[in-house]
C-alpha cells in the first residue's frame, strides 16, 4: 500500500517538479539539463507577446472574479430564502453545472454566442443610420468573461451557500428585533458573517479564470490569454521559457488558493464559535 | 384597558398544521407572564407573533391597544431574548448591547450610547466586560449580555424564548431569581416561554398553559395548582392522581360519584367548576400530598371522600418528604407524598407494608374526563 501511495504521488508531482526544475535550465532545450540559471525568467518577462497575454488574462480574471462573487452571492442569498422542491432542483443544477466538462461549456458558449451574434449583427446593421459603420458583436474579452463567469459563479454560490447555511438564522431575527431594517440587517449582520466566503469565492474564481484554457480557447476570438499563448508556443517546441511561465503561473495560483483556503477556514472557525 | 399586549381570536396555520387556534389573551402592563406547555403546543409561535416574526393567519395581535398585524418586527416596541442568545459573533459585548440604540433614528449621541451601555452592563452585573468578545463569555454571562441588549431599548414587552434552557441546573435556578428581581426593578412586562413547569410556576405572576395550539388555562400559579380547569392542567402542573367515574346523582350540596372500579364517592359540589349532570363521565383528581396514610384506621378522618387500604410498592426519599407508590386492587396505582415527620409521628412506611389510605372531600376535584383514552402519566 505504501509503495502504491508513493507511486501515485510521484506520478502526480514529478512532472510538475520537472517543469519547475527545467525552468531554471541554463541550456536551450527542454530535454537536457545544463546547469542552473534564471535567464529564461528574464526572457519570459521581457517577451511582449507573453506579457500581453499575461495582462489580458489578469484583466479577464479580475473582472470575472468581481462579477461572479457579486452574482454568486446574490444567487446564494436568494436560494437560501427559497423553500420547497424548487430549491432542491436549483441546488442540484448548481452542482451539476460545476461538473460539466470545460469542453462542453466551451462549445456550448461558442454555439450560443455565434447564434446570438448571427441574429443581432444583421439587425444592428439594418437599424443603424446609413453612412455609419454599424457596431459588430464578436468574440473577445466580453465573450471570455461571460463564459468564465458562468462557470465560476457556481463555485461562489456553493461556497457562500455553505457559509449562509452554517450561520445562525436567529442572528438575522435578533437584528430585526433590535430595530434594524432588512437592508441594515444585511450589511450589519449577514455581510460580516459571510464575507470570508465571498473573498474565498473571489480568489477561487480568479484562479479558475486565470488558469482556464479550454473555455478561453473556444471563445477568446482574437484575444490571447496566457494559457492559450502557452499552448500556441508549445507547438513550436517546448522551451525553458514556457517552463518559466508555467512555474510563475503555478506559484501565483498556489498562493491564491492558499489565501482562499485561509478565508474559508476562518469562516468555519467563526461559524463554530457561535 | 391596561393590557400592553393582547391576542384577539388569533390563529396560526402552517399548511395543514394549526400551530395556534383561536387565542384570546390580555397581558397586563408590568406583568410577568409565562407560556407553558410541551414542545409543539404553540407557545413559541405565540411569542413570535408578538415579536413580529410570524403573522397570524386569523385574528389580531395588539400592542398597547394598537393592532400590529401589519407592523414589521423591526418597528415593534418589543425585544426578545433568544433561546441560544443569538449574540452577534462579529461584535464585542459593548457593540452587541449598543446595537438596538444605534438603529434608532435619530441616532443618540455616542456619549449617551456609551453611558447607557455601561449602566445596562452594571444592571446585569457585567461591569468591565464591555470590550470582551461574546464567545469568550460563559453561558450565564452570554445570557446577561442578551438581556442587556434587549432591555437597553426599554421595550414595552420583553419576550424570552426558553432563555434558561441552555444553562445547567444550578445556574438556571440562580438566573430564575435574578430574572424575577430584574423584572421587578425595571418594571417591564416579561413574557416567558418555557416547557419547565417549575420555572413557570416559580417566576411568573400568571401562567398560560397551552395545549395543541390552544390555551388550556390562564391563571396565577396558585390558581392553576388548586383549581385546574381540566385534567390536562392538573396533570401538567404538579403531580396528580386521577380516578375515573360517572356522576350518579347531583344533589344540592353534594355529588354522588361511582368510580369505574365500583367505589362510591360523595363530594362537595361547590368544589366543582363545571356544572355536571347525572350520568356525566368525569375524572376526580387528588394531589399526592393530600392523601392521608396511616397504620391505624382510627387515624383516618371520618369525613374522608374515600377510605381504602393499599400496599406500598415503592418509596423515594426526597429529603424532608417521602414519595410512596401505592397499589390497590380497585384503585390501581397512585402516588402519595408524606412528610417524614407527620403529625402522628409515625415511622416511614416500608415497602410492601399495607396501610390505610384516605383523602378528604375538599382535596378532591371533579374534572372533565378529557383524557380517558390517554395513559395516566403521573
């Protein structure tokens, strides 16, 4: 059993370790190690294409995280106050939406967006006054953000729902009993109770959006996110530069996940104290 | 009318279930009233309708003579102490207590809030705890914070939802006395919900006993104990022995009853609340401490309602008193409570001893037989 477990862990982490190791490779090729150096990091950071893709990803991830934490929290609150079989169904649908493979979301969003564009673009063209170029809906930032938000919102809903469910319902009644209106109760009692969950949801959404390749690949249009850029450059052969970018993304994602974990645990600790 | 809170024909239904049925009640200003009953009897629902967390399906809830059916909880001049206190975990003691004052518009000046919080903490004996976190406090201290948080708003009525249930027995006893003193000091109307009859009887001016969503009887603790209106109340308040029978004949001052076991009983009819007719199925009730036990028949009073012999099946020492479980072929099992040092100065009876049993006519109540199909619990 112990050997089996060791092998599993080796399979899991050796490839990742190799990427990190080779990112420090002094040589040109990804396959042979010739001394250690950080030159590839410098090269990666000064690569304008990689830089553009990085900032595109960052921007998208940030907007996605904001949108999904706002919408997810609102949805979680609405679901909580619902009763009966409808809530069970809606809850189930949220869990299912998380398990839908990225490729399905990618294709589905692509098809849906293309259909919408095909419908609206001619309509816009006919509505626009003669002589002006009508605006044209197309793939780009907005489509990636929409597709990512769709997916990450479910994560936020689940995390925030768990926190709300763990919250003492009497706290809200106590606040109402002490003359606080529903709105004041929300930001004086509910929000302070669930903000760790919202922050955790924000960070998870950010990481998921930033790391996502499959969905972006389908709907990104002319814009290149970092994972899409990496995929494209790998086709020209794996260089230590790609390893360096990968290592940096890995470090960034891991630290965000650790912070998110901290917030979720903080929330649970607070819940237990009650 | 001095009633500070009132129900008028109030009913509350959840789908098929009726949690409260046709409640009519007036709570006097400055009174300490308890809702007493087993779980699911509608006592908490009644309290929550006063607080505004539940709306009555029918009827009207009044506060100070004004119908508050359409007034939301946050606009009602009442405050509640929750069962598990519901202190805000993200706020310290001072902010918890100040919460209600801070919601007022216009908001009182900070200095005034501060002073009143400290006065309040002094009242509940928590001086110096203002900057503590609520979760650092013991159960009893949290309870006091919850009280202070509610009382600082000077509510017309303070609602207490089983506030002592989470405390251990000794602390509960202390808090009962403290609550009673506090209520006298602040002069605010208290409405308490509890399933603990001892708690309700020892603290309240009046007790409202509830049963399956209805009010079984409202009265002072003494009233309920001495003059229960039905078997349910007699059973719920203290221990009682019940014997079933039929009214044979109603005479001017007397009632002839024949118990199901065949024993004839003659009672004074003035002790009966309800007008009974010949042939009515009834239940007579007698408190264990009103049974007279004796080794010698000559010690049994002449005018007893019943005289019999019974075997002592079991005895429990309760300190000064001893509780006996007796059994007689005809009367069945019943309880007697006698002082260890009774007037006759007899030694306590032993298990298996056969003794004379009797009780006086005045100690016997005639109740409606509304529990016949249910097992005799006491």
